[in-house]
């Protein structure tokens, strides 16, 4: 019996929401895993980096913003055929700067109720469900 080692990565993702409730999503580069699909901004944690520190670094590098306030929304794992992703998701409630695609990635603000139709990665569906619950409360 042969077993294939599954690669596991730790990821921090941020949900930025406007006062209108729209959430920011970014398109993955074509050269990366699941290229062309949409996701909540963030990325891989560096060795020894805390999820919060990774969130702040990734959003600074990808969007050019500084996280001022963020709260943990959820943490969970998602399995793809070739890898497992451990996601640490934060709801970013305050930031400075205007989000921009510093890595030439397209960005879109999307209403929570339309996120599931926006072409998001399957790994992001639990985040959308959590946001839908929050918007109803």
C-alpha cells in the first residue's frame, strides 16, 4: 500500500468589510494553486510566525494597508487532493490605507449574500457561511 504525503500549509486570511457590508476578495494569480479563482486576502505563514502577525504582514504586502483592529473569526482545515490548508481567519474591523492589488491581483468588493456566486475557492465557503450568520445577528 502506497501513501502519498500531503503537504500542509498554515494560512492567515482577512475579511475586510466596508460599512455597507461588502467584503473584499482578490483573484489568485494564474501561476499559483487554483489560479484565477477568488479568495479572501492573506497568505502563508512564515515559520514561527503567529497567525495575527502573518495577517498583518500579508495584508501590508498584498494590499498596502495597515491592520488597526482585527478579531479572530474562525480557524479550520480544508483538504484539496494535493494539500491541506489550515486557515486562521480574521475579521478586520479597522485599517489604514486604501486596499490596492500590489501584486497585480484584481480586487472586488462583493455583498456577503453574493459571495458564493463570486467564484471563491471551496476552502472559503465556511467563511461566507460565518459572515452570513454575522450579518443576520
